[in-house]
C-alpha cells in the first residue's frame, strides 16, 4: 500500500469518526437526560445526571403509555401485514403477466416513492369514505405510502424465480392463488423479512401522519405520547427523553436482532434484480 493511499485512508477514518461522534452525541444526550430532574434536564447537555432518577420512566408509564402501546401495535402490525401481502401479490401479477397494463401499473406505483404525503386531500378522502379518525384508516394510508418501495423489492425477487417452476406447479394442479401461496410465497422469505422489518420501523416511528389523521388522544400512537410532557406552557424534557427512549427501544432491538435479514434481503434482491 502506497503512502498516498494510507493518507487517504486516514482522512476517511477521521471523517467517519467525526460522523460517528455527531451521531452518538444526541443519542447519549437523550439517554442521560431521561434520568435527570426537570431543572437539570433543561440544559440539554451530555453531562451525567447529578442524581439518577429512574422514576421518570415510571411517570411515563403511568401517563397512558400502555394505551398508546396497544394503539401502536395494532396499527403497525395491521399495516405491515397489508403492505407485505398486497405488495407481494401485486408484484407477482406484474412480473408474470408482463403486458402493457402491468408495466404501466408498475411505473405508476413507482411514482409513489417520490410522491409526498398530502394531508388535506387524504383527510377529505377519508371523510368521504366515513372512516376519518379511525385506526384502520391510518393503516390504509400507510399501506398506500409504503407499498411502492415494497413492490419494487418483491419485483426484483420474483424476477429471479424461473417461470419453469410455475409451469411445473400448474401441471401438478397448483393454479391461481394456490400457485402463489404454496410455491412462490415460500421462496420470498428473505424479501418478506426485509420489507416487513423496514415497514415496521417506518410505521412505528411515524409522527406526522398520525397527528393529522387521528382525531382523538385515546387513539394516539407511541410517538405522539411525547405531547403528554411537552406543551405550550410546560416542557418536561426529562420525561420527553424518557418517553423517546421507550418508544425507540422496540425498533432498536428489532433491528439489532434482525439486521442480518435486512442486509441479506437487500443484497440478494439487488443481485437478482
């Protein structure tokens, strides 16, 4: 390795260290602040608490945390199932038929990746359907928002499955939905794991959309529970940070234990595509 290459590598290492520090600093600040008193937390520093107050988490739990948790679980699980199942079936039809209509449908679905969420038209549509404010209406919106990316993921996987497998299954009597469920779907396990985990993270962490589409605090998801401790006249930053830690913990644990599925699924899909 030449001296020039070593110098370039050292520069890259220094840049990566800087980015790591920039990323870790706010995480530690939130974590330490969640154990501080209300007065001490107002400084929002990375310093260790003068006294570790674990009661902050107890206070968060007592403020409708379990109700928000049940809302988040219901909305997230229903949304993920809808996103994965509908996108997988839609992708199978697009790839196997491969006619003008299906290609046009795929291009139209791909536009959904860059199309922003429009609150007012969405609210008006849900009001016209008579489901505005319900948790299920939020699931439908999430399915519409995240299906385009999921469809692209499944499409790249299904293109790697030979058509001869379909023909052999049809000769054995597997036709239509049975062909998809018994033959194709088991082969999509890496894609299902990847898209399921990513969809779970996106839906669970979403803050803005539930704020627009849920018209009652009894239906709030966990990210919205932060408003229980942050208002116009009072800012309890220690409780806000404790709430943020509890909200982020399930997603962090899920990604830590399932990151191999995400990485393998993304790379496998890229090779097949």
